[in-house]
């Protein structure tokens, strides 16, 4: 039985990846290291087979915990991160600690082992905004918020450990993900759950900011392919070509739930709000990957998942979340 270490595996993308791996690789056992911050949830993992999924509560900034969790692993996939731009504007220090220092601790532990692959999960946001066209992996990053800057710090460390120590590192930069188990601080689950409660949907600015939306299972498939066939030391963009404005997403959610447009409330724009992200995934396509899920169907499935899992999201939308929501968007 092979062992893969997944960090941040109780979060949104991480838990979906753990599920994907256990379904697709019957000879893989996953060690799942997660600090269980507000964004980590053991209920995301509740039905996984204990024989092939071992959960460890711990911080990737703790060298002792990391060394123990990584022992015997042949693959490490680092999802553990602070990821929400709005929170990074309020507490950038937490992002630097996890996204940079945490990556350093993992890389230090990894260079002492004989790993097959170390996947550092990053984001398209490191490139910054772009009015037209799409960024390739050769373009210079230009992060414009603390979250994106912290992720770029982890990227640079990962590449440095490849160049210096020959660590088999691959960095991935994916576009915005959506799907089951996403924390409701993010746009799509926030608006779905607000609409289900007949609460207003706080839309930043004019709502015309553009993102390329990637269904989470397609992201998982891309990572699986890169573990098997990616080139060490390379960066790979992951994107599905589903560019939509935030207003488009908002209107689609309301239509799918049969809710009125009067629920939309325009709020002041976010500080440093990038207008458009777009990345070129040709390098990944050349390895044989393409998205398997059509955007419209995936959005419908996602909305129906939240509609059927009120038990999950009502618990996640705790008193602490509601306090954050009031601070961020006002009292309504």
C-alpha cells in the first residue's frame, strides 16, 4: 500500500481530493494532516474508509508533527493554506505564517525523504489582474493582495528547493474552484446559502469582476495526472475556460433556486479587487487533461448539493461566521 500525505485535507479542495484519490487508487493510503481551523471540517471526511484514510490534527508549521505525518510518504500534496482574500486584508500575518512558513517546514521535511512528488498548490491570483488574454506559466507574477503574495512566497520556496536540493516539486496555479464542501465565506456557497435563507446577496461593486470557474473534481483529476506525468520543477496552470462575471454567477444561482433578483444588494467594492483573472492551461492540456464537467451541469449539481445538505452548511455558518459576515458586509 502506497502512502500519500495530503495537508489541508479537511478543507474544501483538500477533502475533495482525498475522496478522489481513495476512489481512483485502491492501492493508496492517505495520511491527512489538517489544523482544523474554521475552514477545516471533519464532517467532510466522515464516510471515508478508516483502513485507507488516517487523519492527523496538526499544524504544518510544526516540524515535529510534519515529520511524523510525512514518514513513509511517497507523494505530498500541500493544500494547507489561508485562502480567503477578504480575511487577508484584515490579518495578513496569519497568511504569511501558514502559506510561507508552513510551506518551508513541509519542504524541509520533504528534502530528507525519497519522495516521488511534492505538489505545491497555488492560485492564479499570483499573476494579478489582466484585462485581455491569459497568463502563461512564463509570465511574471504580480500579486496584488496579501493572500496572493503569501501564496507566491510558497511557490518561490518550492522552486528553490527543486533548484537547490533536487526535490521533485511541481507548483500548480488553479483558477477559482467550486463544488461540494466549499466554506460559505466564498462567493458561490455564500450566495447559495443566503438565497436558501432568503437573505440578501452582497455583491461587490458593479459585479462585473471576471473569474474562470473550475469544478473541483476536474481540479482533482488534473492533480492526479500531474502526480503521474508532470515534469519536476515546472509550474502548471489549471483552468477550465469558464469565464463568468460575479453578476452572472449571482443571477444563475437565483434562477436555479427560484429566488427574486431583489435579494441582490450591491456593497462597496473590496480593497484592491482584481478585475479579471485568466490563465492559459495549454501546458496541462498537452499532458492529456481537459475538464470533464460542463459548467452549467456542474453549477446545477453544486446548487442542489447545498440545497440537500442544509445539515452541513447550517453548522458551518456558526455564530463566529455570522460575526465575520456582519463585519464584512454589514448587519443585514
